[in-house]
C-alpha cells in the first residue's frame, strides 16, 4: 500500500508520531500542529524533518488543510473541558473551540475527507456535548466508527477510531496487550477503617491485587538505575512533613502507580506516585503512629525511606516513549513533567492504529 499521509493535530511532544512509528503502518506525518512553544521545541528536537506548524488549529485556513492532502488525522484535543475533577465546561470552554472548528470542516468544506481519524481524550468525554457533536458529524460524513474506554491497565481514557468498523452507538471496552504497570484510579474511594497512611483496608487490598498481576511489568524495569545524580529528585523535608500522609508511595517491585499529571514535581497530592528508594525499611513501620511524633522525629522517620520523584525519563519509559526520545538540554525538569503529563501512552495508540488500519 502507498504510505498514508498523516496530519497530527495537538501534536504535543510527539506521542502520536511515536505510536505511528511503532505500529509499523506505512505512513508519513505530513504536518504536526500545536501552539505550545515548549512542546514544539521538544517535538522538533525529536522529529527535525517533520513540518511543524506553531499555530492554533482554528487559525488555519481551509486551503492550509487542503494542500496537505492527508489520509489520516491523529488528534488529542485539550482534555481540561472534560476531566472529572475540572469545571467540565465542555463546548462552552474556549479550549474546545479548535475541536469544533475541525468538526465544521469535515462534512463539506475539505476538498478530500481523511480515510481514518483517531481521537484520544479523557474519561468524561464520552458523556460530553462535544462527543455528541463528533458523532453527529461522523454520521453526516458516513464514517464507520467505534469508541473505546481503554487503560494501560486501569486508568481510563476515551478513544475513538473512525473508518472500517461497524456502527457503534456507545463506548465499548477493549483489552489491549500491555507490559506497563497499572495506574491506580486518580479519584480515591475511601471506606472502612484506616489502617495506616490514611489508607483503608479496602484500598490496601486493591493495591495488593494490582501488584500481584504477573502479566504487568514491575516498576524497576522502567527506572534509571545508572543515573548519576538521583538525589536532586529526593523529596525536600518541607514536602515530606506536610504531605507524607497524602502521597502514594510505591517500591521498585510494584506493578502500579498513580497517573502522572502535568503538576507532578510541583504539587504532591493526586499528581503521581513517589518512589521508595530504600526498600530495606518497612513502609508501614514508618507511617504507623507518625502523627504522634515530634516534627524532628517525623522527619527522621520519613528520611529513612529515601522518597523521590520519578525522573522525567522514567515517566517517559512508563508511557512507552522509546529510548531515543530526548529533551533539549535547556528544557527544565518542571517543563518536562508538564509536557509528559499532557501526553499519552504510546503503546496503546500503536495498537489502535494497527487495529484501525486492519479493518
């Protein structure tokens, strides 16, 4: 088959592009579009030969799209209007404007409609007015489509692939082969008696079950053991004392982590797990009765664990980015965390691309 001409919208740091490469589908990204200057620098650093348009999507003219003559659109529109912990502004949120512009172009304005479209967003999109508008447009264009709620194993994302599927009116679940650790749900459901570290017996049992899933690789497979200076990622004393009971602490042997968001390294609660680098110390023994200790003794206890943030490279590994993915040297660690938190799982996307083309 002739290589597909692919338009990558909301291209970010290139997660979709890497997934396309991993899928082995004959294809060429004819243009990537994103307005984020930091993400664009990283994208250009890794894909120097791909045309990168640093502009808003709604700022592109119809002729800009037509001259690209693309067969496929890969896109991951802003998720903030649909996240369960956000304001859920949906189509009223200004960040949805570019997506609605794409839907406006599809039915009759483009000189050639793309054969394939793959869209990623968060759980919450499937109940939105934006999704309703998307389905309406797809039906008008006679696309065949299927929707999925998929996880790398338990954190849910909304996906839709268009073309080559029987008509589907509601989200389905799909089991995608995986080798990455599962992510704990970002929204904690608490019930029962607190055992330690503000965690209930039910929560601890759920985590034990997740860590017993032998088909999921251990975190240690994704760590930078040869990194010279991991001390810079150790949690500072002030953070330990203030947030110790709220942090999700994992060990290298675990098979799970909390989802990593763009606030990781800056905010603590709900932005991602922290790693217990010293596994000789029992976690429960450190946290039991911790609140009864003086501040000095608390800190002494907590420092035994050598808790640190995952490095940006480790998070990239967990998200399926290949070893040759790198950051320009001038991009700060904070910036690296932010763009990774806005990205996606490369392995999951590659499976979906292959599935879409095969049908």
